[in-house]
């Protein structure tokens, strides 16, 4: 099942809130998907992720193919059963990882040959194999296999790549239709085109003809300035079907969510919340808290008095800082839990603001508090 | 409050089961205390430790004094509040750590000067200061400051040390009585004497005269053979008051519990369950499972079909092994949780066997299954 309905729209911007119904449950959009790269959201159990309010999580076909292998996942009854996550899952096709992690890549019309970043073993990925792997993994939403090019790239190369990505998308769709799994897994197309507006438009139109049930903007968050991401979203989103979910891959921070929802996006994912947690940083309404800072050594208040997560209910900044200084593993879990909870709270703030038609005001209020009175 | 009552005794051995009532709750003995060295049981939250069935945990005065400092703990409302653990706590006095971790020790009649193992800063610990630090930390049971000597040591040195430990114990008791905290915190004495039966007897008798509410056997598990620990317990326990709790410090494994309960001990602590968890080993009724072993790669059953812990309820060996191979932090928590749960289950088996007067039989059955049919 894949049903998407826009529930409310902001009157002044492209922001919207919706409901996405999938086999494993409903997802309120805008949504933020925690990243469970290797069948685990780092430092958290599936029960923890559930407690953070996450309604869908993301996993990576490339990583899972290498380890533990898609065959095992199929035998386990799919990734849901393997990692004991009963809500929806989205898998990235592996395109991004093949182009960012793997060694000795050779791209042809057929697909990509590369070596595993783990052990140098030789692998091949094609639109058909990426689709089949995702069938074995069994996520509710699967992604077309695309070429994710570096930033910056020449216009000529980007155009060639956009065309190839469209041809690959068509092959993914054909493989998916043939599998008979369309009713259980929805295949989304990925728009590429780097930072060339006319190529983003071209890519969106090429993929639009294929009538995917959802669309992603890919090839962003690959090292370009933040403003450039917002620009790409601004000129690409209008070419994506208005009645289908729009997923911005690999983005982002709390401010990115407000900015990109404003420009019409519905779905997000990023490793940031759990990654900065492992560096001892907590996200709060008043910005980040770096627990290394000695000022927290005697601070017997919670990270955020308004937060209801397990970390804030039970532990103080002084305790968390002590754990971080003493290199106790527990702090990695508690901060990851808090940060993920915070990001789902941000999506809830955004959804409520849209429903109540005060998105602009809510965005200003959030960013002012988040960046401080100086607005920096 | 400190009340101890023996509930049942095995008719053929010195095994007994009892109930220990403390300000923060009741502890059924034999009990196994998870070790929260630095105000954290490694990889677990206090909620996790609670879910393992632990009724009392141990923390270390030496570590807490260095970091985060006993003053902060006092200001936080004690260690219970600081680490959000509402059940009983026992703190070791620091004796063992001063003699095993600290640098440049100088022992005098007054106490010990040493350098912190963390940063080389100079510290001093006396019976009075160790007692006062434990008042600030606020555990339900606190330990006398003893000299924990290496194994092996000469008879002459051990005798001098036993006498000094007795004089120090008397000073701890005087400091504790003066504090007016006797009704809230119980001070236990620690019997030393290395592996000399007549010095263990001497130490037990010296401390017995001081009428502590509980007694520990210290200076074991310091590198001597396992059989030697059992021997020390065998000839020392009879000199400890029969109506008071007997705590065997730093011990041990599942088989150690059966052997030392049989010889009359009630309380145990060890880092083993969480330490081996971090090396990828799970404890089960049928012995240890080393998840590194390739045989578990496709094993879609839980660690132990009879275990009700979160790890066994939700995850398979194949998933746990994948997490371990992929270096995912989650596996450290799940295995720590399982191993601690297992150890509290072992104490429950022992308690039930004593109540039902089948301790010997239950011990044989457990060890046969644990070590396999070969009995090795």
C-alpha cells in the first residue's frame, strides 16, 4: 500500500503537511527519517527509535548488500523482522554510497562495477540488481538506482548523467513491475541535475513521465554550500507532482527542515542527530549544547526542561557531561535518543504550524530561539 | 535502615538465602551487584539495569572521588539521584583501586598518599576521608577503608597489613558513628589475610569484635587461581557472624556463585558480565556464546530461548553477530543487558534451590549444562 494525501497547505509558501499510508503504518509528513545505515540507528535499539517518535526509518542497500547480505535479510523475513522494527522503512538504492564510498568505480550504461570499501571485493550494481536487492530487504519505500555525481561537475557531464539516471529509472521501474511487488513496496524516482536549474527541470520532467508514486531530490548535501541546497529545492520542487511525496535526500539540520519544507519538501533523512550525539553535542530549542564545555560540569538541570525524552526525564547535564568525560558508552545512547527525539519534535512543530496556518511566524520564532537573539 | 534475615538454609552445605532491607529497598540474597564504577554500569542506563532484575548496584569511591567528585554528588542529592537509580547502592571504599590503579603509593599508619591514574594529581585517602567521601556519595552500604595487598605476599607483610586494616576499620567505624549517619548507611568491615588461613581467622576475629552490620571477604580475585578463592572462602566464612550478610568482593562467574554460596557467601559483584559483553560474548545456560564465530552468521534464533530479556525477546544471534561485525554500538548494550539479566537469573535459581532444599542437585544440574556433558 502507498497512499499519500496532503492534509493542509500553508497559504503563503509551498509548505504542506500530509499523511502517507504504507503497509507497516502511517507516516505524518513532513517527516524525519533516522538513518539505520547498517540495520541499526547508531547507538539505539529499534525500541529506542520508536520512543523517539520516529514513524519511518532509512537503511542503505549498499551497506546491507555487503554486510550481512540481502539473502540473509530475505531469509530473516526482511529487514523489518531482522532489526525488529515494525514501522515503515525506506531503503536508499545504494547509488549514493557506490559513488561516495566504493573504490575503483567503472560506470557503464549497464551499471557500475566497484570494489567494496570494507574488503576490496568486486561487486556490480545495475538498476535491476539494486531493485532486486531492495525486494529482498523488503522496505516499504525503495529508491531507483541513480548516478550521484560529485559537486561541482561540468554541465556536460551532469547532462549525460541526468539522461543515464532517467534510463536507469525506467529499468528500475520495469524490474519492479515485473516483480509483482508494487502493491507492497513503492518505488520512488530520484531527480538529479546538480546545481543546474535547467538540468534539474529536465530530470524532473523525464522522471515525471514515468509516474513514480513519489519523488526524491538527490545529489544534494554532497559538499556544496547550504544556500545552494535551498536554491536547488526552490527551482526543482515546482516540477515535482504536487500530489506525491517529495523526499530531500541526506538533509538535514533543524533549520534545513524549516527552509526546505517552506520550499515544498515532505521527507528528510540525515545522520547528523546521531553523529553529533557521538561528539557530545545535544540539540535544543536554544541551539546546540556541547557537553565538553566545563560550564556544564555542575549543571544539575536537564538538557531541555520542555523535552519529554528518556534522557531529559532522568538525567542532568552534569551527569551527561560526566559520562562524556569518563568515556562511558551510555552517553552516546542518551544523546542520540535526545537528538532524534528533538528532530521528530521539530517536524511536529512544523506540521502543527502548517495546520494552524502560522508556518511563517512559527519558522521565525523557532530560528530566533535556535540561533539566539543575535540571529547568528 | 539495615536489617538482614536468613530466610532458608541448605541442610547439607553452608548455602543460605536471606532478605536484606535497606533505605532504598529490599535485596534478596544471594545477590549479584552490577558494577557501576563511574556512576554508570557500562553501556547500560539505570532503567536498563533495573530491567535486568538487579536489586542493588555497586559504585567505586576512588573513581567517583576523582571524577566527577564527591562534592558534586552531594550537591546532586547523592549518587542515587545523580545516576537516577532508586534502589540500593553499595560503594567500595576505594581501598582496592588505590592499591591496583593509583601510582606512587605511600602507605603510612595514617593512610595512603598516591597519584591519580587519570592525571597524576596528588591525593590522600585515610579511613576518615574514605568514610566521609562515602557519606557524600550516600550509598546504602559503605565499606571500611582497607589495605588490599597483592597476591602473593609474604606472611610477615600480610600479618602487618591485617593488623593495620583492623586499626583502620576501627577508625572508619568511629568516623561513621560520629557522623550520625548510621541509621541511613551501613558500614561493612573487610576481612583480609591473603591466602593464610590463620591470618584470615585473625582478621575475621579482629573485625568481629567491632560488630559491623555486615562483613566482606576482600583481597580475593587479585590474580590467584580460582581454587584458591574457594579455599579462602571455605576457611574464612565460618569466622564471620552467621546472622550478618557476607559479601565476597570482586567475584565472579556463574560457577563462582554456586561454589561460594555453597561455602556461605551472600553478596557478589564483578565487572565480568558487562566486560565480556563488550568482547562479543553472551552467557547462557549452555555456556558462553562468542558471537564472532561464523557459525552464528545465519542463526535466526535468540541467544537463549528461555531468556526474557529485551535482547532475547527482540533480536536473533544473526542480528547480534551482524552488529558486532559492523561495530555497531547497540550490540554492546544488548549483550551487557542480556549478561546481567543472566547473572540475576542465576542468583534466582540459587535462591529457589535453597528454599526448596535442593541446592546440591541444582548446582550439579546447572554446572553440567553450563560446561557441557564432558563436565569441562
